């Protein structure tokens, strides 16, 4: 196992999920029930399933698209989405 890749994936997903709407949904479900362990198990399984879909999709896509081009495209998309978010925030504050 590539432990550096493992750690990078863990930290990236962990930080990305902090304060995410998924985490807030789990917080709401857990706060309104006695089955906190059930909420934890369900939310964890959902994250595992969506991550599995992403890994399978990446495997399929990288058979057709160069992985470096895919990473660069994802980076550009994140930058564009960040810029749009900043622009909307600025426009909303005016």
C-alpha cells in the first residue's frame, strides 16, 4: 500500500468534508434521534459508496484521458468554481 497516497487522500477528503452540507445533514440527523450510531454507520457507508463511485469513474476515465490532463482539468475546475463563488459573494455584498 502507498501510505503517502493514503495519507493524502485521507487528509484531502477529511478537510473537504469539514463543514460540508453532508456533515451538517449528519449533524441534524444525529441531533434529532437516539440512533447516533445508526446515523454514523449510514453516513459512513454513503461516503464509502460515493468514494467508490469516484474511484471507479477515475479508472474508466483515465483509460481514455491522460491522468495528468485529468488532474489539470480538475485543478482548473476548482479554480473556476472558487472564482465564481468569490464573485457571487462580492456581488451579493454590494
